[in-house]
């Protein structure tokens, strides 16, 4: 029976729904004590398309994790993705109005709150407001301005927005499954907690999380998140291509992809015949060469990478990626995925495996668990506040200034201690 604080992460993906339950000890250590996974039904490209099917998939995943952990959870940190997600950077400045010019947490919160005020379409909402760095008078690239003397404080933030209905539907599905939503967290942000090292974030790195329905992009530089984006392509597109090309059901196409697929044909030492177990409509399947299967996989994976790299190339950080690319997510587990990425990107690429947790490490030490592990690590850093207190900044707004800045304070605690 667990004795520490319990944190749970719920990764609602296009192909699978994963629940990870962890115990946080007094020293901040995080041990995984339960893992549950169920096929994802009712989700397309990261968005809820059938509420009841999604609810049932969540309940199966949560039940399995609870049984393994021997605990019952009442709230979860839930990931969100989808091509409706976008990120923008903004800045603002405030005057420090004290005789001694000492910058306080309230000053920092004010500048972040001002920077958050951007015009967004009415069908979108702010999911995260993430402080990047600050300037104090003429001193730039200040990470921790509190306590410094200055008359003018300028702050830069990264603002993540998403479809209001997509956020509402995820929240509704989780609540219909009998759980509270502690916070909805951008999936690439969560994954970064699990797979990126501080020095990589400092020197410039791109994290590509190739999931089932989407590929999530996050760029870090000077330990700040600089750009986020989501592409509506992922491993499911590879499976669909195999199903069409080899005339076999999706379930068998997925098996062929993981067992025999290769994202770079050149890595196959020789060709051989592959015999799918079943064809479309239950008919006998025709044999196919492994090289042909590799051609199908390589073509689609290359397209996904090219879309992602074009997105990176549109940013001002494209030439500052000294740590290259960290590739994670279930799609990165295809043989040759890393090698193909090196060829397409022309920079160093490594496979990102979740770290930072103990306990049932062997059950989560794969790229497909990056988001789930990241969610519990994110939740472990949020302290012991109740789900009603732990909200994104956009949900903590009110006419009362203290309430209005509460979400920002939480971000600042994370920012200065991360």
C-alpha cells in the first residue's frame, strides 16, 4: 500500500490510452507503482470524436493501473495534443514602483500577466502561459529576477492555445470516467519532462514526439521552451499505408509494421518474403517482400519528418540546435526511425527514453511512455495543492487580483526551481 503522495498521469492517445500512477516521497522522488493501458477508441488525431467510447477506454486503462498499484485515484494530469494546438511568444514590461527598486514575485507575476494578453480567436483558449526569461533595465537573459534591483522589468512568455471544444471534450471524457482533471497539460511539454536533459535544453534541442495520430514538436533554448507545434500525422498514417498497400486489416498492418517494418530500407541486409496472417475481408493474404514493406514505411516516415523539419525551419531557433533532435513516442520505435531522422534533418538525433522515475521502471522505459511519465513528473512538481487550486493560468482568472495571479505564481515556482 502506498504511503506517499499519489500522482497520476493520463495519456489519451490516438492508438492507446495509458495511465501511470506514481508515489512521490518526502524528498521528491517519484516511483511508478501502477501502469494501465487500453486500446484507444473514440479518438482521432488526439481529439475526442466519440465520447462514450473514449470514456470506456479511459476506465479500462485506469482500472488496470489502480489494480497494479493497489490504490484508487480521484484525479489525473491529462495530456492534450492535436493539430489545433499552436504556440506563440509574447513580451511585456512593467515599472518597478518601489523606493529600493527591488523586484518581487508580484512584479514578475504582473509582467507575465500582461504578456499573456494577446488576441486569440474566440474558438481558442489559453492552455499554458510559460515564462521564458526576463530583462532588468539593460541586463538581458535574466532567469531569476526576484531580489534584483531595477526600475523596469521586461518578461517573455510562451503562450500555448488550443481549441476550446477539444479541451472541453477531454475534460468531459475524464470526468465521465469518474475522475477530476488536476490539469490539462500539453503533451510535448509533458514529454520533455521525461526525456530532455538540462544541458540539451540549454544548448538548443528539438523534441519530436511521434505518436499515433500526431507528431508533437517542442524547441528549447537557454532552458526555455521557445516553440511548440503539433502536426496531424503520426504512426497511424504509416499503419494505414501498410494496410492499403499490402491489402491487410489495420490490426495485421500494425503487427507487420512493428515486427518487420523498417523506416530506412538501406538498413535491411537482405530481402525476404513476409506472409501477412490475413488479408482484407478475411481472404488469404499475398506474400510481400520486406523491402516493399520498408519502402511503404520509409515513404510515410520521411514525409512526417519533412513536415516537422519545415515547421522547425520557420522559427528563429533553427540554427541554434546544438543538441540536435531527441526522438520519442511510439512512432520512434520502428526500426530505422532514428537513422532516417538523421538523414532527413542533417543533425544529431537520439532516441529519447523516459528517465527520472523509480519503481516499475521496466514497464515505462520505452519511448511510447514519454508523455505518461512526463505527466507524473510534471504533477510531482506541482506540490500538494488540490486539483481545484492546480489550474492552468487561463482557468484561474477572476476580477480579484490575487486569484487572477494565482496560476502565474504556480508557473513561477516551477520556472525558478526547475
